[in-house]
């Protein structure tokens, strides 16, 4: 009997493939007549020819399936092709035409060559039983073990899932417990299933109940093993090529961290995300790694007990174990080369990245571990470079108080209760070439050169502003140690052993500080900062020299201190800004010289001659220094020329210029108040280029200057204008600063100064325009702030700005109707302003806002159908239609 049904299917396939006619009524009639010769089936009166054809094919496939089950048939390739054709015919003529238009994937189909376009029938009610029959047969055939085809089953899978979702939304339409949605194993990969669910989620005018079912199925798949990777592959590695990468990552992170999943889900998915990130690093799937880090970063902000610690352990858990290893047997390998490089590269992408970077504060607790481990490598390598970069990244984001405490810890190799240190016996061994492992070593008494390691990292980092900041901290510590030594030596009631211990400890600290200062003084890259900031260093030097000059005759001059201080001051000799300090310095050195002899006396004599003669022999200016002097000129055109040359040096990647980007950035801020417009615009060009190199550090500095209440209001307004122009100059890169920029100007909109509030609102509108109004996360806050200003602020320019920005937001944001809770209050507020406001401009802006709301609401209620007609010429190769974007969720 099975042979007869296969023969029927073979004859049907031959008829379908040999005809050149389009899929019209005549061909449907021929196919139905062919099947009626072999099959006897009764139909209801309202059944269409296409539905008859689908039901006949369902009967054929059911009988073939039964025969297959009883006789364990083996299908040939040709027979598999016949079955495939029958499935496609059932889909195109049955499910595609019977499912409601809002649910049917018919508009996404790419029509087969030689077939006419699918034209949906108009029906008032979908035939539930017919859809169940077709869906049941398709499910059974897809689960046949011997059914296999090399042709795409996308059309079949997509319609089958659409049918199951639709039936699930119908009360009383019972569907089998085992289906593609609940048990796709062995039939459909999870990655493909999620792809089809996302495609359906992007259908326009999707009914709410269908949308909720699709959302539930997506979340159920996400909770299953491999769910995150499958979702990430569909959202990040595939999809619309025109969608920016940051938007794909943001979409994924928003789905993962959205509220309502439950604490168990958040805690369980962290491990899968971490596994996906590591696999992505091994396979070179950079976009997948970036998406995983963005998701972890989003989860880090979710308030669930234990979640933050678990996310942090993904990045720093392995380093925490190096502080207190479980095994301490000599020779035990704690991290082999693969595990070491995996965790280092993951952290490198997480903390050195910009778009989806994690917060460097996570590294603070294990910062000494990174520091100690970087000094254990026998030679320079990738692992050491990553460790040092992470150390510098974390250190550069600390405040002044934290930086001072950390500097002391790393200089003197001290411990802190809140900071972990590397276990003292851990060593790094090199195996094969450039492969290292972290092991437990033997007990040794060798001391770690902590201060030397700190100086080496700073010199290698090219972060000269950080190096200069730590140099100032070390100089301050040096002054404290010198004073502390003098005070302790004067103690009379100290036992001999205690006095000896005090002297040894003080001497040790002083020696470390002198060596560190000597190394940093010889570091040419910070000399420019030393010369440009005499007010930071010179007063301290003069105070220290005064203490030496004021000593009593029976007290010895601290030779090391005087030499160090003169070495530092040497950098200020050629600086015009230090002219006022030279006279006092000369007088102090004369006093000290009279009380000393030998090498120190000769050194003071040499140094004094250099001051008096103003020797320039050691001050040959580099190209960067020459350009820097041009930037300080009073004449605007020369200053503009200097800034233009500075831009050229940065673009040419001049080594000294790149090493002084931080100082150049702070100097450029001073030119923002220039009244000359050309100078101002050139300064903006320079700041844009500097921001591209310095990344978020530059933006943080700009925002700090903008919000600094101690600065003059005109300067702050200029900085606000500069931030907008810099953001515009950054282009697509600006999106990674979206959060801090919008929050900055929202805070500015609440400032008590009237002009500052007005400027902040206009700046906020400019940022939203540059970001193409992709500001949905901040819509609630912006509407609330603007509404509050309109209800309470009496300053007319500020009110005008608020109404204008509100109108621009309403115009620019897509899917405005999704924020229904704001529409009615906003509409009433604008209507009230239009009717009661005395200011003409406010009324005009309010009228425009009302028009925008009316147009968008009408458009959402009555979507316009495109007036177009498709004319198909058969025999000409069709071009694929553009598919709906799965990001329009």
C-alpha cells in the first residue's frame, strides 16, 4: 500500500515540475483532479480548491508515514524530494492562505522561480480545523527519521511555527504536547527556532496575544542551555548589516537584563554568557564577545542578591584565587597558559573596550594582584602587557585620595584589608616559547621590587598625566618622610632598639622614594608637564629647601633631599613661568652652600651658575614643544596656526605629542573662551581629535569642567557648546557616550542659573539629534524634566527651549505610541500652553508639538497601504526581497 502512495506522490511531483504554467486556478484544478483519481475524500461546501489540494496531500503524507512506521521504509533521494514538494505545497496553498494576515509569514516569502506571487484570500474567519490538520501532518513528516533533503526548509519551519503560535492563542484549540515549540530536538536547532521566533516578532501589526506568546517562547528558549548563544548569534552575528553593532549589543543586553525574569534566571545565565564570551575569544568572534560583555555589564546593574558578585567573578574570580590558592604544594599549576590568556583577554576586552566596557571599579579589589603578577613575568610578553594595561586603566580612574593611598601601597609593598595581594610563593614559569603558567613556587626570602615595578609600568604606559600625578604623590610622601625622620630623631624617651628600628624603617622608605623620584625625573615624557605646571611643584621645593636652610648649626643638611630637589627644579630653569621663583631659590641655595662642602657644594655651585647664566644648553626644543609655544601666543592667528600644527602632529602620530595628549587636552580647554570664532572652531577640531584618542577620559573631563560650580558661568557655557560640537564631530563613535552626556545635560536643566538651564536644554536637544533620537531609555526622565520646567519655570527663554526640545523629541522618536502613558499628559500640557501662554514663540512650539502627536497617532491607527502593483516577468531571475529586520521588536 505504501508503494501506491509514493507512486501517487511521484505522479503529482511530475505534474508540478513539468508544467510551465503559473500557480493559477487551472494548475490547481489539474492537481486536484489527479489526486481525486486515487483518493476518496468528502469536503465541506466552503472548502476552496487550494484547501482541497492541501488536504489531499495531507492524506497522502499521513499514509506514507503510517507505512513507514510499520514497514521501516528507506526513502530514496527522489522520494525525499517528492515529500519535500508536498510539504511546500501544503504550506503555500494551505497555511499561507489560511492564517490571518497579521500572523502569516507570506509577506516574507521569496517566491519560487516560475510561480506567481502568493495572493492572500480575504476571509472573515480562519479555518481552525484545517490549520490543525495541516500543522499536524507537517509535524509528523518533519519527525520522520529517514526524511532528509538538501533543499531549504525555512518556509516550512516558519509557517509551522506561525501555525502553532496561532493555535496556541485560540481557546480550546488543543495542540499536541510534542511540537516544534516545546520539543524541537532532532528536528530544528535552537538557533534556527529563535531566528524564526524573532522574525515573527518583527511582523507589523502583530496582535497582542500573539506577541505575548512569542515573547514567552523566546524567554523559555533563552532559559534553556545554549539559549543565550543562540539569541546572540541571531541578534549580533546575523541580521540587518546596516544596523550598528552597538545597537545589536544594546538590544541583546536589554533583553537579558530586563526586569521580570526572576533571580534564578539572572544567576544561571551568567555562567552561559561567560562561556559564550570565552568561546568567542577562541574562535575570533569579536562581535559575540562584545555582546557577551555588554550583557554582563547590564546584569551587573540588576539588583538581585548575589548577582553582582557572580558577574564580578567572571572577570576577577581567577585572580582572587591567586591571593588565597586552594593548593599550596610546590609545583602545582594554578593557571596554565590557555586559562591565563583566556581570562586576560576577556578582561582586556571588557575593561579596555569603549562601547560595552565594564566599570574599572571591579578591578580595584584585585589591583595589587595584577600589579604583583605583572612583575613576575621573566620577559615582556602579551600577558604582561595586558596586566599592566588593566592596572593603569583602573589606577587612572581613581580619585586623588584613592590614588595617594594606592601609590603608598605599591611603593612600599604594603597590605590593605580591602585589597588582595598575590600569594608570596606564586611564580610565573615559561614553558614553550612565549607560553607561561602560574605555579606555586618554593619558600624564598627574595623581596619583590615593588617601587621599581610601579615606575616601569608608568613609563611603559604612555599615560603621562597619570605618571605626573603619581610623581606629585611621591614627592609629597618624600617631604613627609624627611619631616618624620627629623621629628623621630629628636625623641629622647625612646629605647635604643626602638630608635634603631625607627631609623631603619625611615631610611628604607626614604631610599625607595629617592630611587623612584630619580627614575621619574629622568623620564623625559613628563618634563613638559613639569615645566608647564610650576605652581604644583615649585612651592613644595622651596618649602623643603627653607627647612634645610633654617636648620640649626648642629644639625646636618640632608644631602639626598637637596640633590633631589635641585634635580627637579632644573626642569623649571628654562620656564618663563618660574622666573619669580629664581630669586628666592638663589638665596636659599647660598645659605645651604655656606654650611656644606665637598660634592654637594660643587653641585650647588654648578646649579647656581646655570640659574644665573640662564643656560639653555639642555633645553633644545622638540617639534611638539615649538608647536606648544605657538599655541600660547596672544595673537589669535598664530594661536590658530599652533593648534592646526598640533592636529597635524597627532595625525602623524608623533611620539612626544601622543605621550602628552592628556596635558594637551587640558591646555586646549583654556582656548574655549577665545572670542575669535576661527580660534574656537579650530580648538573644537583639536578637542575632537584628542577625544578620539583619550576616549571616555576626555568626555569625563569635559563634563567635570561643565559641572564645576567654581568656574565662571561663561566658561561653562562654552564647554557645554563644545561638548555638543565634539559629539557631532565624533560621528557614530559618540553613541558610547550617550548615557553620561544625556545625564549631564539633564542635571544642567535643573541648575539654578537661568542661562545655564536654557543652554543645557538646547545642548540636550543637540545630543538627541546627533544620536538620531535613539534615546528610548531616557525618554521617561527627559519628559519628566521638561514637564517640570514647563510647569514651574517662569524664565521665557528656558520655557521656549523646553517646548522646542519636547516637540523635537516627539517628532524624532520612533514608535511614539508605545509610550502611551506620556501621550495624554503631554498632549494636555501642550494644549494648555497653546491656549494660556503669553509668549508667541512658546505658543508656536506648542502648536507644532500638538500637530506631531496628532499625525503620529493617526498614522498608527490608520497605517497607509503602499499604492504599488507587482508585475512579474517569468524566466527572468528574481531578486530577493528585503527581509524584515528582526531588531524592530
